[in-house]
């Protein structure tokens, strides 16, 4: 097999803040998924468990996936631009890359844990290839359409009309007919519906990188800090309202909009922290760099470890294995934090010897169809 030139050897080619963003997004998704990964029985939790669960939901529920979607959009356009600069046709390579992700995501979601996000990201990737050559203004227009138009439009329809609209239910009726649907087909429809819901952030990630907004945000730090505070305040307030049964025109019809507002605030805050002129602040995000570089491997390991530890949380054979059953939320959260810290340490040590994480290396090999060096030269 021929060898692909190892671009991982040039650490200057990697944008460190993007790895840190990816690492923090991985943590956010993991924290959101803990209830499902541990198969927590929510009805019999103590008040402190319920309070911490509610706090996590307000801060991260439905805000973590868009964060990763933003990063995925950037990653896709980075690969596209790198291949284009080498006068190569990027589309066959990207098609293989996304097909591998689709297969791994389908296997992960169908046989290990139902909360998989990889298959949905692969679906989104194929849609993004259609938009990848669009001018910047059209990327922004489509991002806003899917983020604001679709999300707010559906929310208002459901608020003002008695028959609520759900894309996944509509597609199931259209494609499968009424009644019970086949599990595999239903799963794919749910993932497609989720992809459409998050498509705005995939496109927003592509637009942000193409427009150079990361550099512009860093250059306008005071204004960006103010905007991030506004986004976080508005978003968290909107996500908190349902817990206090606030039924107002600015809250209830926009319940799916506010999580995305929180995501924007988190994104801006992380970028500003990671690029801070104050060494103490910028160094605070350094531990997330290695775990972010190995996000693919670490994401799959989180599922495998948790469905092996907690009974009835996994699928197929994993449904019958485990040490604990229906744990408290705080206990599962404690185990999750320990696991993530171990992953941070492991990723740092692994990357001292190897260029890529195990699954990143396998994915890269499949993407290029060529041998890729794994071990660093001593």
C-alpha cells in the first residue's frame, strides 16, 4: 500500500482552538447523554438529583449537539479546501469518509446505544456537499433559514394550531404508512429529522470558517464578550421558563430556538477564552486539546464503557450486561466525570506516541484508501 503523507506531523497546520472546541463539545454531549447511557430512572430521584439534572438540562440539553454540528461543518470545509489546494477532486474522498461514518454510526446506534449522533452527522455531511461551493452570503442565508426559519416556524405552528407538526412523524406516515413501523426504517427517519433540525449549525460552521469570523471575533474581544453574555442570558432564560410553567409568547413558541441561542453564547465564550491574552485563561482549555483530537475514539469509548457498566442502557447483547441498574443521577454523573478525566489523560499520553487516535486512524485509512503512518518517529 502507498503511504499518505502524514499531515499530523506538522502541528502548525492544526488550529488548536478547534481541537479544544471539539473536546468541550464532546464533554457537553457526554453530560447530556449520561441519563440515557446509565438508564437512569428519573421518577424516583431525590431532590438533589433532580436539581442537578435540571441544571444540566438548562445549560446543555439540545445545546450540545449544535455545538458539535458547528465543528463538523468546519472540519468538512477544511478537508475540502486542503484537497482542492492539491488539485485533487475532494468529492470522492469526502464521499468515502462520510460513508464510513454512516456505517459506523449505524452499527453504533443500532447495536450498542440508541442515542448515536454519528449517523446523523454523516447524513448532514452529504447534504453539506451540495452547499460547499455556495458563496458565503448564500451559506449564511441557508444557515439562517434552517436555524431561524425552520425552528421558529415549526414552534409557532405547534403553538397556534391544535395539530402539532413533527417532521419525523410526518415522514413515518408518508413513507411507512400508519401503524407500527419497522425499527430500522424508523431509526433512519428519526436521524434524518434530527439532521434537518441541526442543519443550520452545520452550515453556520462552514460559513464561519469561510468568512474568517474566528479571527474577526478574536480581534473584537470586548464586543464579542458582550454578545456572548447576551446570548447566554437570553438562551438560559428561555430554557428555564418551562420549568416554572411560564406560558408567554416570547417563551413557549420559541422553546426549540433558545437551546441554539445558548450554543452560540457557549461557542463565542470558548473561542474568546481559548485565545485570551491572559495565559491563565487560555491555559484552562489546554487539557481539552488532546481529548478533542481523539473525539471520535473517545465518543465511542464512552458508549462502550457506560453500556457495559449500567444494565438495560445498551442495545442487543449490551442490554443484559452491567454492574449497576437504575443508578442515581449524581452517581452516574460522578462515574462519567471520572471516565472523562481518564480519557483526557489517556488521550494526552497516546498522542505522545501516535499521530491519531485508533478510530481516527482507521477512519483516515478508509477515507484515503492508503496506508497512513500511526506511530510517531522516535
